[in-house]
C-alpha cells in the first residue's frame, strides 16, 4: 500500500496532489456542513411548528371565550326579559291596562307563547353552553307555566269575582317571587362561570 501511495506521489506533481487533497477535504467539509445545516433547519422548523400550534391554541381559546361571552350575554338578556314580563310591576301594569283594554285569556295566551319561546331558548342555550345549569331553565319554564295559569284565571273568569281574585293574586305574587329567585340564582351562576 505504501508503494502505491509512493508511486502515486511520484507520478502526480505536488501541486495537483494538493488540489486533490484540498478537494477531498472540501467535499468532506461541505458534507459535514450540510448535515449540520439540516439539523439546524429541522430544529428551526420544529420550533416554528410549536410556535404556530401555540398561537393557534391561543386564538381558538380566545374565539371560544368570545363565543362563551356572547352566549352568556344572550342568556342574560333572555332571563331578564322573563323577569320583566313576570313580576309584580308587570302585573300592576297589566291590572291598569285591564281597566282600559280588558285583558282576556287570548292576550294572556299570547304572552304565554312568547314567554315559552324565550324559556325554550334559555333551555337550549343552557344545554349547548352551560349544561350544568339546565335545571334552572327547566324551573324557569315551569314557573312561567304556573304564572300563565294563574294570570289566565285572574284576568279571565275570575275578573268579576274579587274575593277569588285576591287569593289568585296572592298565588301569583308567590310565583313571581319564586321565578325571580330562580332567575337571579341562574344569573349569579352565569356570572361565576
């Protein structure tokens, strides 16, 4: 082997040998540099992927928070409208209007249908966004149904029977208060979430 190297060395001038050795070292150096650069690029690509995933997760969380906030706002508005339609003040206004417009069962039934639509929306939104609060929605709907029955009697067939009407009004006051309490409990739970 030494003889071969010695023969090549004598056959090839020193300048050419230097160029060949230098070329071989250059190829080896480029090869090593490419491997190093590939590792660096792979590391950078991995870091970019992680950063992109973190950004995506952050944006999705923000979008979900916005959606959650919007759902809460819609629920709060719906619950407040139930309270507004079913309390002592609304009842007093209905009594005043009854003296002028004669509220009958048909008007009470229309009010009930509107209230039930809102109550159903509340239950649906609770099921979708806050399932742990669905029971509040069911109780709200149940109390609205009871109020409808008592209001129907109060403004309907009991309209000319003041002694019976007084007892019905006491029941209405109780249901208004119970509904108000349930609605406020639900609102407080939503506020905590």
